[in-house]
C-alpha cells in the first residue's frame, strides 16, 4: 500500500511540474514575441542595449561577423551625425524604414530559446517604397530573469 501511495504521489508531482513547465514555456514565448516586436518597432539605443547580450555573436547576411559593441558604436555614430548636421538629412535624401516580423517560430528550452522569423523591412524614400526580406534566427539566454540574444544569423531572401 505504501508503494502505491509513493507512486501516486510521484505521478502527481511530476504531472504538476510538467504543467508548470508548459505554462512557463508559454509565458516565455509570449515574452520573447513582445521583446522582438518592441525591438523591431522602436530601434532605439536602449532597445538595442537591452535586446543584445554583451557576449553577442552576430553573423550578418553578407557574412560579416561582429559583436554588440560594433552595433552600439554604429548606432551612437548615427545619432551623433544626425546631431552634427543640425536639421538632419536633406529632404531629397529623407527615408524611413520600418521593420516587422512574420512567420515567427519560438522554441523554448528552459533558459535557452531559439527565435526564427521572416524580417520584413519597408523603406519609403520620396515616392519609392522598397521591401526587403530576411530570414533571422536568434539564440536567446535568460539571465537574471531577462532574455537577451547571444547569437544571431541573418540571411537575405533574394528578390523574386
């Protein structure tokens, strides 16, 4: 009788841990989806700093490999050059680019997650609108209750 009670108690604990893990996974997936969406929408220094881990390895679509410092330095110099020119870009060179994610596939493995998606970039410049598409895959780690990308791979999808 004692053995049956132990087996039942063990099954009860295991089933509840499994449900907890599933709920955690669902919550983490939603958190990662929101993190990605906010990052693509805002593109600010703060969002980049929060999104990328300090030990990031990024492989761009042209095969260039770099780290978080390279990204942050590039963003800082962009902001500085906009300030240096006063009004910013001239009206004929003005353009805006927005990014969004489609076909998002998020897989959570405890404190590691893989986020794969199709990046859609839309650049509007004068009367011209250009669409660019990339497949992106990011590896995220959850450290101190915060998800950050530690590895990133971007592949440009050729124009059809």
